[in-house]
């Protein structure tokens, strides 16, 4: 017990000295579950993923089609606004940037913001540049396994910090919607669920932008 507390502190100090522990955060080796409302059940027959708004062609993919999209992997540090941070988490899924580069999503020049739409009407908003960056993924897998129901199965947006990539914006984890069902590309920004509840719209972990 004391041993493991001691070890956690030591590990935390290491990440701090590497410049990977944002202000006010502490390391966890667990994976806490946080969300509003119940965990939806996944029905593969009726599940779809939609892309709409400022795109040349709206898109609807069923689960099979979604799984045929090009795949990507990223290892990130994730930072929750409730002050836990989890390091070197491996996510696998679909990169929005790759879909755009492959011409599967054709953005209109007016597209500047993205709203993630999830089950039960939950939304999370981000600037387009963040959604197109390497530290944002439409994730189906966490650490080599399908994401668990609590963490967003079968699909979630996930955003974190890639060590050494200070050029990328790193928002808190709430900016990734679990049980994701679609992306809306927008001309103007639109506050999501937690943003409307008083959380900071930019949510930069290094600037400790927790609340508006
Ligand atoms: N659909 C949905 N996604 C959500 C939320 C939610 O309430 N509903 N909460 C967000 C919040 S506040 C956090 S901190 C992260 C937590 O992700 P985790 O449960 O995998 O740790 O999910 C985010 N995604
Ligand atoms: Mo959160």
C-alpha cells in the first residue's frame, strides 16, 4: 500500500521533470470513468456514423463501412479536468486528417469548427485545427483492446498530448465524446455539453483553462 503510493509519487515526479505533468494534475495508473447519464448499448444493425455541415458531400457509414476506413494509432498523455492524468495511453481508430487527405471527407473552406455528436444528444466542440491534428482520434481501441462500454464503445473522440509536440494544442479529455455518432463541420463555433455547463471552451491543459 505505502509502497505503491511511494512508487506513484516517484513516477509522477519523473513525468513532471519531463515537462509532461500539466499544472494542478496528478498521475493515475487507473482509468477513471466520467460522464453524464447512462452508458448506451451498442446495436450494430442500427448504428451509423454521420458527417455533415460544411462538407461537399454529407456521409453516412454503417459499422461495417466505418471499420473499412484507413486506421491510425497514436500514443498520448490524457488529462482530465478532475485533475488526473494518464500517461502513454495507446489509441487506435480513424484519423480525421487521414480521411480529409484521402478525399473521403471534402471540407468546404468555411469549415472552422467541429461538433462531435454522441448518443443521447451529448456534444463536444473543438476548433477544426485540433480535430485535424495528430492528437485527436476517432478511437475504437484502447491499449490494444476494443474500448470498454464505460469508456465509449464502440467509438469515441479522444484528445490528448503527444510528448514533445508543443506545437499541438492539448485540451482536457472532456473534449472527446464517448459513444460518438457523428461530426458536424461548422462555420461558427457552438458550445458543447460541458462547455455550456461552465467549462472553458479552449480547455488548454498547460494554461489550466478548466472553467470559463
Ligand atoms: N458522450 C459523452 N462523452 C463524454 C462525456 C459525457 O458526459 N458524455 N464526458 C466527458 C468527460 S467530462 C470526460 S472527463 C471524459 C472521460 O472519459 P473516460 O470516462 O474515458 O475517462 O469523457 C468525456 N466524454
Ligand atoms: Mo470530465
